[in-house]
């Protein structure tokens, strides 16, 4: 069983990025489990004085979650042409650890116009030594309400695309 952790960069209850990841989890092939990380909003602001023995419990949980996972999928909004602080903060807790080193990672996108954030996130994660899978999946949910998102995410063509994306990413994970 391939275990994948999915991280949404948005804390909004009606987040399009979180909805995309939940749909990916629901459409994963039988040999793959996608679990959503839910601790982003509880992480303290990164402080390198609080590493090692002083690592806060929620940061330790994140590090452990990423360490145990076979791969990571990130879906993240763009704020002011950048990566939202909460997402960057989570990544900062992983910088000086081994958790990210060589860990297969894939970006998926819920907004067709988040081009600055995509580029920044790729650069950050590559710098952290994640093994970036170059293919991505984009399902445009920008501005959609929950009922509209539901219709898009249950569309058979989109379900096939999501399943195909996870299958391809798990192939990449197995090849690492
Ligand atoms: C503070 C803030 C800044 C934003 N800045 C941008 C931006 O620079 N470029 C962009 O394409 N969208 C921007 N947006 C729109 C969000 O990226 C968009 O609403 C996205 O769908 C939010 O993701 P979510 O539904 O998962 O919360 C911004 C939204 C907020 C709240």
C-alpha cells in the first residue's frame, strides 16, 4: 500500500484546494491511500531556536507524518503572488530535517491562475530536496461554491483524471 499525505495550503472551510485533495483521496486506486494532513493551522510559527529537543508537539507530528509517508501531494492557493504563510511555515519546520530529503512530491492545482505560487512552491520544495514529480493535475475550482465544486469533482472525466494522476504519481514513487 502506497501511503500519500496531502497538504492543503488553505485553512478555509470551503477551500477549493482542500476539496480537490479530498476528491483525490476519494478517487485513489485500491493500492494507494491518500490522507489529508489537518494540522496546518495549529503549527506554531517556525523558530529555529525551537528545533531538536524543543520541537513543539504539532511540528513533531508534521515531521513524523512526512517521514512515514511514501509521498506528498500539495494543493496550495496563491496569496499576493506568493505561497501563503501557513504553507511556508509548515515547510520551514521541515527544512533542517531528513523528512523531506528525497521524498516524492507532487503539486496539484485548484486555480488556473496561481502561476507565481506554483513556481515559488516548486523552487522551495526542490531546494528542500523533495523529489519533485514534474507532472501536475489542474482542476479549475477557483470561485466555485461547494455545490458547484461537488459537481465538477464528481464529473466522470475529472474522476478519471484524478485517479490517473495518483496512479502516475505512485508509479513515480515506486521508481524512486
Ligand atoms: C489574501 C489573498 C490574496 C490573494 N492573492 C492572489 C494572487 O496573488 N493571485 C491569485 O491568482 N489569486 C489570489 N487570491 C485568490 C486565491 O488564490 C483563490 O481565492 C484561491 O482559490 C483560494 O484557495 P482556497 O479556495 O483553497 O482557499 C488571493 C486570495 C486571498 C484571500
